[in-house]
C-alpha cells in the first residue's frame, strides 16, 4: 500500500519538496531510496536535513507498507516501541495489543484503538514483507 510522503508523520514541506525533486513521492519509493545508511546520508545531504530526519521518515515509510497502518496507528506503534516492519514481525500480538492500549490510555491518541485481530493481521503482513531497510 502506498502513502504519499507528505502524509507521513514528521514530513516537513521543505524535505517533501526536495524528495519530490528526486522523484520520491510515496513511502514505497522512499523505503527503496533510503534503504541503507549510505543512501540515507546522501539523501539527507540533498534534502538539507539531518540523517535522523530521513531515518525517521524511512521508518514511517516502512511501517506504511503494512495495510492498515498509517496516521494515529503509526504513532501508537512508534510510541509502543515499534518503528519498523522487522520489529513488528517479531512481536507477539497479545503483548503488542496490550502495549498499544496502555499507550493510548496514557496519551489519548485515538478514540478507536486497533483491535487485537487488527494487530495480529499487521504482524502477519509484516512477516510476509521482504526487509528493505538496513542499519
């Protein structure tokens, strides 16, 4: 599933414009363009931002490859300690579901948190996706 770069949490207009200059318009394109530390460093230099900014966007782009994860659900996962597909694939649904609900109760991010079956589905999808980002 593709998500426009401008819709990713943390995407600022100046960086989005520079990514568009490179033909990078969605999360799938960004994950490929920022797959390695060297590519992220080069992209950060081109965009005039920090490596950490590109890494954050790359991680958000990676999670957006999972159908159903965007916006507030991506925020919940990140705060719960999951910011990549690889991390998501390694989680137990019951534990992650509990952590997401704990996070949401504390931070009040959404009135409609994901169900345990949604979390299980995300984990199943993550296990089937090929890894792209390296660290």
